[in-house]
C-alpha cells in the first residue's frame, strides 16, 4: 500500500496514513497540555488549606512576594494583604541552604508539599527542603554564598567574628626628660 502525498509533517513517508499520524500528534499535544492540569488536581488552593490542618497535603498558589521577617525568617505571601491571607509558607534561616534562593519564587505559581499547621489562626507549611516544591518553581538556584540572612552586616549568616580592637601600646619613657630640679648644667636656685 502506497500513500503518496498523504504524509503528515513529522511522520515517515510510506509508513502510516496521514489520518493516523495526525491522530498521534493530537494525542501527544493533548497529553502535553493536560498533564499539568491533571497533576495539579491533587493540590489544594490556598483558601482550602485551613480545613486540612494536621494533614500532609499539597497546596498550590501564586507567590505574590517573598518577605524577610525578624531573625531571617522568610515568608512566601500568596495574597496582597498578608494579614488577611489564609495561608503562608515559612522558611527558617537554618533551612535556606537546603531550599535555595526562594526570593526567585515571587510571581510564580508553586505547589508546596508538607504538613499543614496552624499558627496565629492561619494555615502554614514549613519549607525545609527543595523537594517540597513541585512544578516550574522546583529549579530555583542555590542561595548565594554572600547572602546574609539577618542583614546585620557583611558577614555570612552563622559566623560570629569578634570586633577588632586597636592594639594597646605601652608608652616608652623619655630618657631626656627632666624631673624636678635635676637639670644638667644649671645651678640650683639659692
């Protein structure tokens, strides 16, 4: 059987009819487009996270901003108004080396896996490892070596160096100084 002139782009000539090859391309295209939607179906939106406190779940949402709090704790905010937001992700300074540069997550839609906890009447997941983040955001770069978590100086986080004090110098006595009435070549007063 020869199908001259009926070959679809990307299909080898003479091996399959154009309709069958086109069907393969359509299936491949649909699978590529629907795969992200099907994998995200297991994740909860941020407003449903508070119903699953105490469970290990996947929560998905768009990171609006990454905020640094006191003592270097990082927060991923999913709402413009942080105080009214029902969910947040917390990264402690000691976990930043395992998570990476989370500042790059701002503006991205992420899926976070972990135990949903309640803190200050708001659901949260504590991010400890990069493997807890799925989706396109999983390829964030490592934290820069010069990044100072607490921004207290130019030293890296975790290194404490004492301040340098100027060295104390001992004063050397002046051998040519005169003391009292002991002046050379002068007559004592009478």
